[in-house]
C-alpha cells in the first residue's frame, strides 16, 4: 500500500441544466465532477483509462460518498480539487473538494474508492508497471 498526497485542480462553471427546481445544483452532478477530477488527475500524471484497459484493468467505483456544506447555484465558478490518497494493488482512493472560486468556501467534499478488476469484474492485482508509473509520476510532482 502506498499513501500519497498529490492533487489536481480544475475550474468548472455551473450550467443551468445542472440545477434542480430550487435553483441549486443537483447532487448527482457532484459524482460526475468527481469522475472528471479522477480522469484529469490521471491524465496529468500521464495515464488514461485507455492505458488501464490496454493492460486489462477496469476501475469501477467500489465506494463513493459526498457531503454538501454550502449550496451551489447556476453560473457559480467552482474549483474542483482531486487528491490521490492511497493506492494498493487492488484499489485506488481519491478525496475531492469543491469550492466556490470567489469565496473559497468549501461547498462539497467527498471520496471514492475504485477497484482494479478484469473484464469479468473479478479483482485483479495492479501490475507493477502501472503502479510504478503512478508512483514515479507522483514523486516527480513533489
């Protein structure tokens, strides 16, 4: 098991279609934004989901949670921070923080655990080559 502390940030502006009848962002969007954060985090360190798939790995969500702290509304500019917390041969764990860019208030926090599985959905131990690429990329960022 490797515990890491590396993060990636990106901005997103809330679109009207992401809000509900009350004018607030619907909570289902948080998980979409978390996924965007995971994908962009991996891309920043030189990996894509296609790289995992080429090696016979898939990364389904095993566990996901989020907590809303402050409301988010249409046209708000947000900063989505994704932090890689842990990676083991069978899972990868990320934490997320969604903040309003102007006030810096934390609006949403959450985390996800992705399992490494094969095409049949069975746990598959991450090959050392991918594991080492992640570890090296994170080390190079420090």
